[in-house]
C-alpha cells in the first residue's frame, strides 16, 4: 500500500462547442509528456475525454473535428425541436468503434443525469457510445438517451466539472478543465430555446463550484467570445486552451511531483457509480 504510486486524474468539463478548447489543453499535456491515471468528462468533456482515454493524440482528434459544422451535430429537420444525437454517435463509432468503456486504454467515466431517479450517474462501465450520448444530451437541444432502465440527460445539470469523479476511483490529485467559465451570462430573449439555455446555464453555475472545490488545480481558458452552440472559431478556442495550460504548467508539474495524499472521496447518496 505504501509503495503505490501517486494517481493523478483529469476532469474535462462541459461547454458545448467550447469543448474544442479541450484539444488545446491536451496538446500542451502532450508537449510535456503528461499521462493521467483516470479521465472523467461531462458533456463535451466526455466526448473529448473518451478519445483521450483511448490514446488519441491532439493531432488525431483535430483531424476528426476540423471540418465539423453545427449541422453535423444537430440534425433535426423541424426547427425548435430537440435533435437526435446521430451525428455524435457516428463520430464515436466511426473512430472508436462500438466498444465498452472498460476497453479504453485509460480508465474513464462519463457523467450524466438520470431524469427518472434524478440521480447523477457516473458511467465507468458499459457501452461507451450510450454513456457519451447521455452525458451530451442537453435538455431541449437533444433528445434524452435511453440506456438500460435510465433516461439520461446532460451531466452538466448536476456536475458540469466532474473533479470529484477521479477521486471516487482512487486518485490523489485532480486537474480540472473549465472551458465555460463565462457560463453566467443571461438573455433578453423570450424564445423557448434561449430561455431554456439560460436556465441550464444558471443550474450549471451553481454546480460548477463543486468542480473548483474538488480540484487541486483548475485550468480555465478564456472562452467568453465564443458561442457554446457554434463551431466558429475552433482554432482560436484550441489556442486559448493551449495558452491557459502552458501558463498553468509550473503548477501542474508541481502536482505531478507531489507525494501521495492518502485522500479519499466518499460517494454521495444522490450519485450512482456504475463500474
């Protein structure tokens, strides 16, 4: 027990299209040769995190997403109605295959919310595609995902920066990435989707605090000028993620050089961990 090496986890937060910023973070991690023992992700962070957990490099991920447009992700033909997640499903299966989470090269968990039980669901076992789609299913934007006996929606409803999740799996330290720190902006529109989106941002504002409390370090790139619903500015988002991570690298390296903390995290009663 006393000879166990330090375990370090990374938690990729949600943020819609701002999730492209995660790629810049990963690019910086690669340049410094950093490897994590556990990867957690919510919403867009679960999609990026799954590829990262299967050994995909920054370049490989960039080549997949560089030509993606909103219409490739949100394909509903009827305006103002929730879309299926077929586009995201194709990205996952065409590149990672129809695999289970436990087949990934690095331990991984996606965070979703079961609207039947109202519980936060941490998916570290089972079908990878279903787990990611459930984690990404923003209410009102995408249709909920049926998985086993659950109805899964976006994990950001309860845990938008899942810094606590790697601790459930024995990590001593956790580095989190918040690509949506400007989530608190309001709206002067009364349109259904605008009101719903603003309501979700308010929910995420309160639970994002958890992510900061449970992390040893939070990388928070400046993404305010980008829209969470638009892919415009992808390269600039990636650059912001890269710069913010490079700026934080001295502190990140300190964490990687630390000794074990013997710190554990109990699982709350309103969280269900599937492993």
